C-alpha cells in the first residue's frame, strides 16, 4: 500500500507541474494573443475566423483567471490549516 501511495504521489506531482506550474505564463500568452487581435481590429475589421478566435481566447483567459484564483485560495486554506489562526487564542482569552 505504501509503495502504491508513493507511485501515486509521484504521478500527481508530475501532473501538477505539467498543468499548473506555468499557469501565469499561459495567462500572459493568451493576453498577448488577445492584444494582437485587438490591435488588428483597430486597423481593419476582423474576419469570422479571427472573431471566433478572439471569443475563444477570452473564454480561455477567464478560465485561467478563475483557475489561478482557485489555486491561490486553496493554497491559503492549506497554510491556514497548517499554521492555524495566530490571533484566535488571544481572541478567546480576551473574550473569556
């Protein structure tokens, strides 16, 4: 059982690095592509393929933003669970 858990842990670490390590970079790349389409739209009107691409990029951007926020929230909750709330003991002593 212990060996199976080790293998699973290693697989999860590889998956995490592949999917979430460059989350901020992916977000910036999508933003650059959207900006280039915006600049192109200022020069001329976009064709249907470019409009579809822009809509797809906007959806992808918001998915990445929400994923990043969710990841940061979960990391903060993990830190809180590990470290606890430093002021809760003082608060309870003051109230009592």
